[in-house]
């Protein structure tokens, strides 16, 4: 079990540019509902209300002597972490005149930006930034990419095991059946001008979808309807996954002013996402198998990445026992900021402004002179190569010749990456291209 620290202050955090969220938001958020509502959320509650049982035996102790009072304290260490509440017993002298010493909760731990604070424990994902590895449950992602499909990995992350063929087929059919948007959702999204940012249409669309059935909104029902009712949680997970994909497709279609195509009940999740957006071949009326295979690999890589800023936002809302749609809307909103998912949108604009590969050296000089910032580079977690980047570069190499329309853009982006990977200014600071930046290039090539 790993303690997770939210990425609140990433140098160039995770995410993707707005139009790319039509692909990646689903894969990054879907696992969270079950994880937050049935696993992590109880940690906020006493055991009598469904909270987790007593913690395991400590692996050691932190011995503290308060120089203000001379008192000694022994704080248990579990999973290389100490509980902040144990510090409440550490109090200043009774005759202290400082007002800050009089707080009821004892000694406080100040950590602006959550730079070294674990707020949850999880058995879902473990990211080793030093070694450059990612595990989903007990599997290294290298074991899953290319061998398992998106439904397999989503099932693994949410329910803790890979599905049997029968479970996978049932899960796939349930997802397809739920990709049927209420009319009010389509109406809300189409009320926006086509040039509206996709994320804002997504948020409105999800709100409308949530409002289409208020009986699954706890505040409306006047009671906690999810805690201890995992059947309802499971049904809402499927509803949310499908709603998110459908709202993304509707938003994309609105942006491109093209018709929405209903899902195929026999299609996979990725096939249906592409189909609803209109990415089908003229002859077969089905998505290009090469593109489907590429996204199967990419979405496995993006399926989870521990406790990012947007996941933490989801967790904050979930701690109030809100419904899954509200939690996800908060998460998407957090992901859209320029220091999170919005960083990739900013990076795209920078690359567009550079224009040509021969203009890249000037950009690099400006970055080194601190005249501008190179968005899309650097990661708070990884001190070595992001293991996802290697595989994504391979996908990009497979697709780059298929995308004549963006050839110069991609050439400019790759030239920035080439110089940054060799220049001591960047290498000494461990500033490598973010995996999500590479991924957005794959989306463009598609």
C-alpha cells in the first residue's frame, strides 16, 4: 500500500489540451469513482460509519522532544508516513503568550501546496519516480500495454482484478448501453457557440446529465445513498464512464459542427468513443483499426497516475458524500488550469508561435534567459525518464507519416525535444517532455 502525495505544485503538470480531452479525460478519471467512494472516502469517516479499520503495526517510531516544554513524544511510522493527528498532542507551555500556541488542535503541520503531505493510502497505483516505473495493482504497465484493452485495465483499477472474458463482455455491453444521452444534455451542449472551449461544454453537459436523474444525488434525496451501497456505486460508475465519453463526443461534434453518431451496442469503449465523434472510415463505417489499437495502448498508459491535482479535487468533493458526477466535474475543472492539464494547451500555442524547426534555438535561448517558460516539460514525480514517454514516442513514430497536415508542427515539437534532451540547462534540471505532451501529438497525428 503506497502513501500518495497530490501533485499540487508540478513544474509542468499532467493533462492535455482541450481538444485532446475528448480522448484522455475518460481514461484518467473513470477509475476514481469506485476508488474514492468505496475505498478512500471511508478514511474520512469513523469506523462506525464505514471507515477503514485500525492501521497496521508500525514499522518504527519518530521520537520527538519539544524544546519549548521538554516533553517527549513517540509517533508511530506506518508505510513511511506519520499521521498528522498524532501531532495534536504536542502543545506549547500553558503560560505561552503567543496566540498561535493556543490553538485547540495542538501542533499544526504547515505544508503550503501539499509538497510533502500524503492525504490517502491506495492499493490502486504505485509510481516510482526514481526508478521510472508504474504499477496498476500488481501489474507493471509494460505487462498491460499491447496485451490488455482499455476495458480490462479499467476493470482492474476499479474492481481490483482483470476481468474474465464473460465479465469483460458484460462490462463492455453495459458501457455501450449507457452511451445514450438524455435530450437535455444534447440541448445544453448545442446551446453553446461552436467556438466555445470543449471543457466548458463538457462541464455543462455532465451537469445536465446528472440533473436528468436527481434520485442519485444525495443532497436531493436528503440522505447518504452511496456509503455501504456498492451496487449503486457500481451502476453509477458505469453511467459516469459512458456519460463522460458521450459528453466529450457531443462537445467535439458541436465544436466541429458535425452530427453526433449513436454508439454501437457491439462496439468497444474506444470504438464507440471514436464512432460517436464521427471518426469512421467511409467504406466500413467503423473506426480505423490502427487508430483503435493506438488508443488502446495510449489509454492504458493514461489510465491512472496516483493522486494528481485533479484527483485530489475529486477526493475533496467526494469527502462530502457528493454524487460521482459532481466529483468528476470538480476534477475536470481542476485539470483545466494552466499548471495542470491546461499546460499542454499552452505548450501547443508556444509551438505554434515558434512556427518552424529553425526558430527553435531562439525559443530555447529565451527559456534559459527566463524570458518565457517551456510548458509541457518537467514533472514533479519523475527524476528519470517517464516510462510512458518511451511507449508514446513509439506510437508517435508509427503515426507521424500519416499526418501530413501537421508535419511542420510535429517537426518543430520534436526539434524542441531534441535540443532540450541534450542541453545541460534542461538535463541538469531533469526537464524532460511530459508524457501527456507526447500523447497530445499522437492525438494530433490521428
